[in-house]
């Protein structure tokens, strides 16, 4: 099991900030990073927030959780996704990403630049995430979540290697005049073969 760092270490999972009884999630609509920071800060005690070492842990688990949300086709908002994880929130340990979600993302990536091929709503949402200024961040979050998420040196090394692979692949694609956004399909081919 992979620890994503959201749950019992900062408060009781039963009193999860993800269920949002106060309606504060609406404040962060469209800004999942700030929602995560606010929620994590809410879980910490005043003593933990006063300690810089604890404050630096606020973003622990954000990237793999965002990737898991995106691999699901990014239906609804990130706040809705987190709130739908149950009374225990995301829990301390993550479950594996369903293979169907990864295959949906790979197919969406493969179909980039094929406007005549019909796609599902989830595939369209993923294609939108694989374009534009946040394409790199989103592709790396999805790939990292599929590969187990995690925190620590191993997860950081994997994310750095994925980032290097993405940069090299994107530069080659741009040099060839190819359609951007096909990194997940290329990565899946390498993982399969």
C-alpha cells in the first residue's frame, strides 16, 4: 500500500475536512491546490502549524490525489471528488488506480489529433488536461498516480525521471511537428513492452 498522507496523521479521519460541512470548498472552486492547503491546515493543530517542519508537509499527497482525480476523467470538481471519498476521506493508504481509468487516459492520449474519432466525455476531459499550459503537470500527475503515487525519495525520484522523459518526448514531438498530448500513450507503450 502507498501512503498518500491524507487522513489520521493530522486528525481523526471520521472528522474529515473533505466532507466540508461549512461550505468552504466553494471558496476554492477551480483552485484545487489552495483547497488542499486549506484542508490540510484545518487538520493540523496550532502547535503543528507553528512548526515549519509540519507546515512543509501541507502539500504531502496532493499530486497523486490530483492525478487520481484526473485519471477518473475529471468529472465534477476536485472538491466533489475528495468529498465523495467517504467519511474517512482519502484515508492514509491509497488503493490502486483502476486499470480502466488508465486505459481511458491512454486512449484519450492516443486519439489526440484525431478530431474525426468520437471520444467519451471522460476522454475529452483528459484530452483537455493534456493541452495548454498545465499539460506537463497534468500528464505527470496522472502517470505518477497510476504508478503508485507515494511520498518520499522513491516517489520524488520517479517523478523526476518522468519529468525528464516528458521533456525529451515533448521536444522530439515538437521538432517533428507532431500533435502534443500523446505522452501517456507513449509511456504506456514503453511500460507494456
